[in-house]
């Protein structure tokens, strides 16, 4: 039987959970996730788990934060003056907003702290600093 190697395009069904068991993403009810192994299209820890698998294989992969979405970068958190944010923008903690970088790129941020003078925004990926677990099933090697 054919085994996955770097450069193969594969399709997997997966369920991603945090170590407390809560699900953050799943392909259940959707098409399988298709990607090229070794191309950097998915997080490194999941990519490196693929070689050697055969169609029909299932496995559980535990991935540390450094091989997932990285560690939390304190420099990606920034306090901005509250008066610099339009009044119609909701500022509840956990609200996702979109900022624009100086070069015009859209950057998602989350409101993480609010006081009378400032709003602290965090541009880290929501899963940064978290260890993850994926239950995967290889459904196709193209």
C-alpha cells in the first residue's frame, strides 16, 4: 500500500481539541482537508505527522504550541487610546476586530482588556501558546 511522503497531496478528516478536551475545529460534516505534505500549508506538528500514513490509517497527534500556532508573543499585544476607536465599535473582551497594518494588510485582533483610557488588542493567533491534539484519518493520497 502507498505511504504518504513529502510532496504528496493528501486529504484528511480531523478533529482538533485543546488538552482539556474542548473541540476548536473539525472537518465533521464537511469535505476533508486537502493539502500538500511538507509545503507549509498546515501547522508544522500536523504536517510532520503525515509521512508514513496509509489511506484508512487513523492516529492521535499531540502537538506542542511551538509546532502549532507558536508561543504567545507579548509584542503582538498593544494598548491603544480609547478615543482612537470609533464609538460604534464594540469593545467587550473577546470581541474580534480587524485592524489595518501600515502597509494596508488586514490583521485580525481580539479585545483583551478595556479601561477608561485604553483598549488592549491582541494580534496573536487565538490558539497561540496552546498545546493541541488532533484525531486524524487519512482518506486520500493524490
